[in-house]
C-alpha cells in the first residue's frame, strides 16, 4: 500500500485537532443515546402502544417483543422529481427485506424534496438551500420516537442527501444505510443540450426547440445524468461508506438495482448487531456517527475534487462535518485541491455523463487508483465493513444456484475503459483538482476550474453591477453587454439576503458572450449550479453584501481581476477607499408568495457560506468572527 500523501495526512491531522472539542462532545452525545436491546424497550406501555397501533398482527407481535431490531424508513419520495419517482415502491420492498433478514421495519417519515431544475430563476429557488436544513429537521422528527434501532434513508438530489445525512447524524448512534435509486439512462448528449440553450439565449431558436432538447435530455425516471450536485451526492455517499459498494450509478428498474435495494435493507438490519432470527450472520454494530469521522470527511473531499464535482459541496460538506462535530474549512479543501489530480471528465467538465463514467470504470476504478496513490484513507469504517478497499469492487447478480438473483461483488477494473472520460491518479487530466479558493479585498470565494479552459481563467475587466439576475438577463437581451469585456457582479444573493438561489440561468448568456470573444466572468455572493460551466465564476463570496460585505460597495466601472491560477480576486481600489464608500443596493424586501414569508427566521440566523450556510449551531469550538456576527443577528432577531 502506498504511503499516505503528506498533504492528505496534514489536512486530516489539523482537522482532527481543530475539531477535538466538538468531536468529543458529539461522540459523548451519541454514546449516551446508545443502549442495549431494542430502543422501544425503554418506552412506557402507552408510548409503545401508540407506536404500533396501526401495525398488522404479526408486526405488533414482533414490536411487543425484545429480540428483533426495528428499522426506520425515511423517504424523500415524490413523483415530480425524476430521481425520486422510483422510490414509490421502495418501502414495501425494504420492509420485506428487513423481515427476511430477521428484523421489522416501519415507515418513520417523509421529508420534502424540491427540484432545483424546476425552480431555476423562480421565486421557489430562494427556498432551495434552506430546504436542506428543513430536511435535516424533518429527518430528526422522523427518528424522534425512540422506536428504532437502525435507519434506511431514501434520497438522491441536491439538498436532500445532505439534509438526510445531517438529520441522521443527529441520531448518530443508529446504524444508517443510504439507498440510492440510480441515474436515468443517457438521453440527448449534454454538449448538444448546451448548444441549444445558447442558441435560445441568442434568440436563434424558439421555445419549442428548447423544450424538445430539454425533454430529450431529462427523459425518464432516475437522476439527471450530468455531474451536478445530485450525482456528486451519490459519489460522496459511497466514498463515505454509507452506500453499498457500487450502488450509486446502477439504473432504476433493473434487476441489479432491485437486488442492491434488498441488500441495503438486509445490511441495515445486520448492522444493529442483533441475532438474526433467520440464522443469518449479524455484523458488528456500526453507528453512522462513528463512520463519518475526520478521515471519512477528508476522503469525501478528495473524491469530490478528483472527479470535478459540485461546488455546492463546498457548503454541504462543511455543514455535514459540523453535524458530526468536525470543523472543516475552505482552506482544507483548497490545500487538498492543490495535490488531488483531476481524474474524470463528466459534463459540464467534459461531454460524457455519469453512465459513461460508470461504464469506464466508475467509482470502483477511481477509489482503487486513489488508494494506490496514497490519496485516500483506507483505514475507515463503512457499512460494508472496515476498510475502503471494499469499495474497489463492482456489484453483479448471482446468475444461478441457491442465491440466484441476489447481489455479489467482484473485483473492479484496474484500467480505465475510456481514458477520454476516466483516468488513473497517476495519469490524470490535470495534476490538481477542479476547485480553487479565491481571496482578496472583496472577500473569499470558490471557483470551479475543471470546466474552464486555461485561457479563460484570468479576466481583468470593468464591473457591471446587478442586484438581481433578472436585471442582468434584461441587459443581455437589450444588447447592452455586447462587444465589451466585463465582470458581472451579481450581489445580494447570499444566504441571509434571499436564501442564496442558484444563478444557473446566467450561464448560457455569459457563454454566448465568451464564445463571441468577450472576456467575461461573474462574481457573486450567490450560487451557480452544481453544474457550474465554462465561464469563470467566483461564487459563494463571503462576507455577503447583505451583511455589509465589500461587494455592496462595488460600482460600475471598477476594475476587477479574477485570477483562478493564483487564487486571487482583486479590485483596483485602495483598502481605505473601498472601506469608506457607502454601500449601494439592497436585498429584496418583499418576501410574499411562494412560501418565502415562512422563512424569515432562516434569513435572520443562517450562517455564512464558508461555514456551511447553516441555521444549526457550530460544533463546540472557538467561534469564528463570522459565527459571532451570526449570533449577534440571532440575538437581535429574538
């Protein structure tokens, strides 16, 4: 085994040291919650009678007993999200599989699931990031009945998996298995979809042609196939050891997908450590709070960087780590990015989709190569047992014999099946990862460089300032931005301003101008998409304009320099001049409609982007200045 890369080792050590107090407090909490025997054994008779009142006679009998584990099912099913539509029939499949494995299962609760693809550019997008913490709270409510000994989590998309995981970590004493549903089969090639979007932005094709292209791309049940936040979620759950090996990218409706779903239920049951009623072997009890530790979090960061994953995870991974008592920083991600090679080209970082990535060797090959090059911690706990090499395998159906139709695992590929899509860590597309941190007098931001050509990674141009993405799009439509180089400053889009909506609708227009030869970039305290594209975008800028950040003092014509190679974001003003300018513009003040008025408490208390943009308190450690400012706002609000 290759020695661990020294930067990986150093980042892990400082993460553990920085988090010592928070992690110790977290582990003490989950240890207090753990107990011998079924959790329901601690309930009074009236409590447990309510808990199984609606159960069938056999389930009532088992729930009255004290030998079988009870597994909670928590689902983000709805039939509007293509990725979540397959979950409709999962509860009954999972219940049967848990019973076959010697346990019992109850559907504990559902959590909301919104689609960022539907809400792009709409008022509903202002609830998207907040929905992560709503999902976390909903998960906690589902598990709050103290009836459960393990959990199965059903979710795929953007804020849903991070929310489910944060909620599950609040019950970190429970063994928990995440159950994916898989990506839809490949449709219209992503490069062609992007071409039609740009033609529409230029007015060269109409809505009918655009809708036809979009429908040919997003065409069936399953996750959208580009490598945005949803598919980044799936990769991260596998590298964290919370999926079964190889489960992430198996298409819905296939026999292998069903076999993996059944095995996930059996695994959750066995992880409780209870004796199996049908004579099957139990596994060592493995609570989720012990799996998600400093090494696992660093592994997740490495996998994200090595594959050019979603920028949204610069916030989600920080928030997930906090839920486990760990204080992950953007500096950690930046230092890892400098040494983790880019191994995959998946749209928008290339023309392939996740099905092509899986066919080329996928996660089994990626994990093997990273481990062999000292770029992942192997000595971690997973739901499949100790050691991450358990994930350098691929699932297969047993074709004959007594176990026919069940899943087995075989060694994964040792070579890429398509080096235009996937390469080894020793022969990558780029020697460093696809993510950088930018710093300067305007604050700290992140940029996804893996999709940006080297010639576009440096832009020095006058600012064009907008307080709403609709104003930018109107200026583009009127031709006001034609024929000039500029840096679009889109401000008052941060977590406290309006929930930090994705500004993905800006990408086609900016792409059109870049293709015309204009030097363009974007600087914003908002988000782009998990599919941040070919235009250089300094996003998640903190401190945000709505909280007095320097972005509020930028004016049209100010020279801004974005340099992704050097990691700097500069403005051609002295610090004194910038500081003494009066802020201009403001966050929206009309929150009526689309449920936004219900989230005033979130806007008042949400933390900054570099601390996870969370409404939940930080781990027990020294508060940062940003955290202190958030706490001050919280006090004023009360």
